[in-house]
C-alpha cells in the first residue's frame, strides 16, 4: 500500500492536486481567521462604546445622587431584560449590588477596560454551572468601592468556535474527498501506466507490431499513446522499407553483378588470347552506370519516404514545371516517334518541391515514351494539369498497351517489372519514386485505364500539408 502511495505521489497530477489542496487550506484558514478577527474586533468596539456610554451616565447619577443613587440605579438596570453586566463592591471586594454572582479572580484589581474577555457567572442564569465571557470597565470610587459595567461576549465566542469547527469539518471532508479521488484516479492512472509499460516492454523485445493501448477517453494517456503509436507505425514502415530494399538489392542486383563478373572473366580470357577487351570493358562500364543509377534511385526513394530529402517546399506554379519538363522531353519524344501534348488549365500555384515534382513528372513521361511505343504507329503522350478545389491533379496518359488491372498495384513495388517490359532498359523504380514523392506532398498516386493505354494520376493538396496517419500505408512485398 505504501509503495502504491509513493508511486501516486510521483505523479505530477497528484503532486499538483496536493499542492492546490494545501494552498486552498492555507488561504481558507487565513480568510476565516481574518473574518473572525475582524468581526470580533467590530463587536468589541461596539461593546466598549456601549459600556463607555453607560459609565458616563452612571457617573452623572453618582454626581447627583451619591453612592445611594448609584447603587439604586444599578439595581434597577440589572433587573431589566437583556441587561448589561453590573456590579458594585465595597473596598474589601464584597458584592453589594448587581447581576453578577462571581468573577474571574483578579478582574477588580485594576481600573479601566479589561485587556481581554474574562469569565463570570450571573444570578439570573438558569444554568449556574455555565461559564460566561465578558468585556467590562472597572471604575474605582474615592471611598474604595468598585463599579463594574460590562457586556457579555459568550455569543461571539460561540460564533468563533462554530466557525472553527466548520472550517475543520470542511478541511477534513476536502482531504477525505481528495484522498478518495487520488485513490480512484491514481489507481486508474497506474493501471494505464502498467499497460503502457507492458506494451513498451514487448516493443523493446522486438515486437514492432505491438501498440500502446488507447481507451478512447481522449485524455493525456490516449494522446500520448496515439502519438507513440504513430511513431511506431512510422518506424515499422521504415524498417519494412529497409527490409524490402535489402531483399530487392540482393534479388535484383545479383544478375547484373554476375554479368559484370562473367564479362570481366571473358575480357581476361580475350586478353590472354591476344584479343581486344575494349568492348567487354565498355559493356561493363555501361552496366556499372546502370547499377549506380539504380542505387541513386533507391537512395532518393528512401530519403523521400523518410522525409529526409534536402529539397525544400515553396510556392511554385506547377504549370510552369509542366512546361519546362515537356520542353525537355519534346526532342526525346520525336526521336521515339511519339507526340507529346500538354493540357494545362491555367496557372496552378501550390506549395511543392519543384525538384521532386519535376523528377516525378520526368519519370512518368519517360515511362510513357518507353513502354507505350508500338511498331509502325505513332504514340501520343498527354500531360494534363488541373485544379480541383484545394488539390492539384497532375496526369500523364498514353495510348499504348496499358497495364492489366490486376497488375497495377504490383508495378508500384520496387524492382517489379512486367514480363513484356524486361527487354527494355530500366530498373523498375520509377513509379516507386513517384509514389514516394506523392506521399511526401500529402497526395497519392493512382493508375487508371485510359482506354486505350494507361493514365497515371498524381493528386496532392495545394498547401502541401501531409496528413498524419495512425497506421502506415500498405506495403506490398516484392517478389
């Protein structure tokens, strides 16, 4: 139990609650003490003023009627309902007149107002054992007699006691309520922490599919769990991407490396036989250049997917980017016997990376020129750009053979190539890079039927914001 309480006190919320409770108690006590002290001071001032008036009146009676008139006046006043305290004693302290049966010892020794409330008993009190409190002024007469006039303060004292008891009761109830709330809330919080700790332990053990619990309450634990789950999903995505890259490199680069080795052996054999190895070396250089381009493409895809690409986003006219890339590819289209057409619906301002959008568009046009060509027929490649609400839609379509519907998801995988395209140069990374660029801009890539041909659509928001997903995008393992 003590260990659980210590665990509760380590929680920031519990410590803050304890501090707030302590501060409230201090302020409440201070306020009550101030109010009661102020009220008591006001009542005492009123009592002193009333006593002073009565003393002055009795002084006039004593001056006119002497000691006999003074005693008679005090006896008459003492019998009235709600009378003040009156007492007349002789020089020895014996009570001669008044409504006071006994006084606290030493009260009549000094003249003037009493410093504080004193105890007394009244003749008219039905409960003789009840002890009263009063304030009074004592006047010494020339013959040694003493006259006391006072006001009862018992009600004020009872008021102070009631306020003190109410304060103690309120603080006790608040403390009990706070402890009860701490136990209930703290126990729930500790249970949530235990669940999060258990999930974290499984994640540290290597289970990246584990997720922190989210109850749907929307509290700080849920927000923390949701953010960490998003982080874990991102880590799992990057790890899966790394695994795929490793597998793909091992699978798809083994063939060109083998060809390089065989050609190198052939060149050595030709050199030993007196032949010229130049052709083999040139072929090896071309093969090495293709491998370097493949590695560069893989590196760019990894950087873009991880969000580490150095290119910065800025507000650019996408229509200008389309015009520049189309102008660059027009000579290549003529050489390939194709026609490159642009269909741009006016300027489209968007917050994008000009370099990456140009790279994506270049890959799409290059793919269309490469795979849509047909013997003896002119191929038309159309680059379209339009604005749909708050989104920019960039498309590249051709009238070639297209891609079967059941294989459109597969061609987005790294290194995947259709059987009919394996005889053409390429690494199978173009569309993977375009998809990564689309995700970096908060968009997506879609492959559609152009009837005939293929239409590739790159759709992204104009503000370039990336919507964080709770789960990573679906990855399709390469064959």
